[in-house]
C-alpha cells in the first residue's frame, strides 16, 4: 500500500474550535473481497470533544472504528496520531497509543470474573505471579466511580451479570487505563434509564478531562445529548461532518438514507437548547430495568453471584454451604459427581472383592493411576482452549523410548540427562503440532490424529527389530517402584500441608484486612483442615505394610511427582498471565484477541506443555514396566487421559477446568481398571464400562453448558 500524502494540518478540528486534532483519518479504504466497506473516508477527531458516528446498518461504522482500534488494517489511506503517521496492526498497538474501545458485543469472557476481564491483556504481576490485590483495588475504585452498585462482588464471573452490568464492566475497562481516545459502540443499547444517565454523564466527564470520544449509537436522543460533532456515513462513504448544533434528527436521518439534506435546522427556543446534565456519579437505584429484561434487584444479583462462585462471595460458612447447594441444584455441581463416583465405585468393588480397599491394593491403584493423572493433566491444557490432543499417548511413548535409549550402557548417559532429553523431545513435538494448528489453521483433531499415527511410527523405528528396550538404571526404576521411609513420609506431608495452610491463611487474612474479596475465615479453616486430613489419610495408608515376604511401606515416589506436577500446573494456570490467557481464549477467543493476547503463541505453548506433561507420564509408565516395547498402547492411554480430564470436571467446550480435575478423573479411571481387574473381567469389559462413565460425564458437561447458555 502506498502511503497517502499527509493532508494539510490544522490546529483544530473546525473553524473557531480550540480543540487540537488528536486523530486524523485520510482517504481510508477497507474492502472485504468484492465488498467495499469504507471508501475514501477522511475524518478528524479532536481531543476534548465527542464525535458521534451516525449511519444505517451496513454503513461502515463498526468497520471504521475497528480500523482505528487495530482490529482491521486499512487497505489504503493513512492514520495520523497527533500529526504523526501510524500503522496499527493490533489492539495492543492501539492501546499503547491510548485508544480504548467498548465494542457492541462488549468483548468479555463469561468464564472470567470482573477484575480478570478489566485487566485482560494488561495484567499486573510480581515475579511472574499475578498481582491480584492491586488489580482488584484498581477495578473496585473504577467501578465505584461509575456507581455500579448492583454487583455483589467484583470477583463474580461475568456470566452471572445482567446485560446492564456487563456494559458497565466494559465501559469501566476502557476508563481504567486513562485513555486519550475512547471509542464506544452502542454504549447505551442494553441499559435502562438509570445506567444510561450514568454512561452519558461519564462521556461528558471524559470530555472535560480532555479525552476524545467517538460514539456510535442509533439512539438519536443520546447522540444529541452528548455529541459535539456528528459524522454521517452512508454505504461506506462519509457524507457529512458538522457540529451537532447545526443538525437535528431529521437532517441526520436524511443524510443517513439519501446522503443529502436540504433542511435547515430551525433556531431552537430557549427551552430546547441542548444542555448536557453533568453530575457526579452517585449511587444507582437498587433496581435497574434493562431492555427486554425483568428488573434486576440487588438481592437477585447477590443470589446469582453466590450461585456462580460461592467460595469468594459468601460471607460465612453457612452462606457458602447454602449457595453451594443452590449451585448444585442449578447444574453447577463442580467436582461433586467425581467424588460421589469414587465413593460409589469403592463401595461396589469392595462388596464384590474384600481386597479392593486394602492398603496394598489402594496404594497400587494410586501408582497405576499416576500415568492416567499425568496424561490427563497434559490434556487439560488443550481442553481449556476448546481444542483436543489425540497424540498425547504416543507422545508419552516417545518420551519413554528416548529416555530408555539414552540410559543404556552403550550410550552411557546419566539418568537425569536422559530424562531431560526425553522431556525436551516431547516439548518440541508439542511446539511442532501447535505451530501447525495455529499458524496454518488446521483443526487440532486432524493434526493430533495424524500425530498419533506418526509418533507411533517414530517410536517403532527407534525400537527397531528388537522390540523391547530394558531399563536397568535404579533411579529411573524407583520413580514408579521406590518409596519414602515412613518417617520421611510424615515429614514431607507436614511440610507440604503446612506450607499450603500457611499460604492460604495468610493470603485470605491479608485480603480480609485490606477489605478485598476473600472467603470467610471459617471456610479457610475448613480447607486447611481438609488438606491435613487428606494428607494424614494418605500417609497412614501408604505407611501400612504392603509386602508379603518383605516389608514395603512409605509414600511412593511417583505420588510426589504427581503432586509436584499438580502444584506447578495449578499455579501456572491460576496465578500467571499464561494461565489467565488460556482461560480467556477458551471462554472468548475474540475478546482475548481484542485485549492484545497473542492467540497463536498461547495456543502453541499450551500444546507444548501438554506434550511435555505427556513425556513425564511416558517416563513414569516406562519406569513401572522397567522397559519400553512395541506393545506400548498409546491409543488406549490417550482415551483414558481425555476420559479422566472430562470425568474430573474439565469442559470439552473450553474455558473451564483445573489440573485437579485430571487427578480426580484419573483416580476414577484407575479405580475402574483396578476393580475390574480384581474381578477378572476382560479388557473389552473394562473399555465398555469406562466408555459408559465417559459418556455420562460428557452428558453432564453438555447439560451444564446449555444451562449456562440459557442463563
């Protein structure tokens, strides 16, 4: 595209105006195939004034503001920011100049809370950990300045908000960054009288601070109440730009429909003079009536917030339990089904075989399930994006084969180097598959299905004619078969549970003292007690003698590996920018893109981490067998991994799930496999039962997803 010559500069947008021009658009064209959306649009946007864009549907208003916001790049023409030519290739570049946009579709992620949405793409962090406290304080102050009083908690998910509350959050998001140009696309379309007044007053307050505002609205009353200038678009062309004082509604309608108007606005009477009413934003009435909605009272908003996230909105343990029960009745059952399923499976198999609940079998079940848990934790990364990885089983096999080959005596590599090379190989596979999916745009189902076949072939090539590679390294073999001593098991449990308890209590207490959203102290105490109870139970179980000829006791090493991966991925997904972006993409990829998130980079990293975690699972699997062979059944393992993640509570629709869900689901899969093995059932019977459990879990997920959509 040839750069357009810079138009003649002017100190102000129009004669007699003292407002300097902030943004200048010169001969902007934008085509979508044969459709010309914008043709030679030249427009000046002065600082400290409201420029309203008027036009019929399809006139090009939304395309024009998306060119300004960095969503689209003009095919021809030039943008000038404070007289300097600029090229905006992304919303992030526009935001760096001080351009913020409130889109008509609001561009919010329903699965994120209010604070997370307001800071999406520009999160604050300290040492790579999100600074949630400072972000929450800033968001709270901004919402308070906008008099958004019906929101029960700024930590409630956007899915629990009414239409007007969502609009308020979107506007607050743009105000938060002290922008120099704020673009609002239909800002009052979904608002009632009270919040419309707040939004219009907010626009005038921005103008008084010298901020330029572009408003698109079909509501002519709102336009004439706040606009200083009105630009009319028709069929992609700018047909008129005039001060609002020289126009009336009929003239604007004529320009929108025909492109010309012979009317002259009559002199207004004294009572008809436009007098914008600017007042300090005060508290809104408790009921906000919105277009097409029933009145939303503060009590109703509180009930909705509690139902969506009782842990951070409830003020007492009793209120939390009551809200959690209501959430379960509404279809948001969380991990309750998988816990109930584990109890039911345990009771069933114990009634069939009294050996099932013995310490030896339960510890063996945990060791067997560790592979399912690890592979499922890897699968969670891609499921959160709304994608799928069908290659994860054989990618794990590649990790096991590479590790086994490098620890052979003929190679002579130390165990730690062999493991590092194996995990690096798996990570490279993830980057390769993720790049193909994100850069070329192929479906993840197709790419990873091809990967499943391809990496099986690579594994067979590495194994060669022998078909079996034994592992003789004692350290690697102890990964799945080694145990801590009983005393060391107690020490490790106390350290882990104590560290978790201290961090939980100190964080919640600090937030309560600062007046931030935090669970009640009683709920924090219950969580801490639950962690210690679980830790004591596991150590007592593992410290029981499981041997017949020799004593075998202590916590298996592999459980510490699973726990370490669980802790690392929980922090990564829950407390870092990367994790925030993964959830945002799964909830609303377009909103994440408009927030400046690099979709391709985050998706590629997610596939890399999935394959890296699969490599850990493959190494554990090889350690348990003390060898790798051509009989490695990666196809079954990937199905178990997906089943474990979904059964545990991760949504196939993206945006909802945790690493903990993979661990719980892996326990269910392992319990079914172990219990049916004790009963002597064949492999086909195991597959049938696991398939039924998976279908039930997916059905629950689909029903809950439809329920959330209806809400």
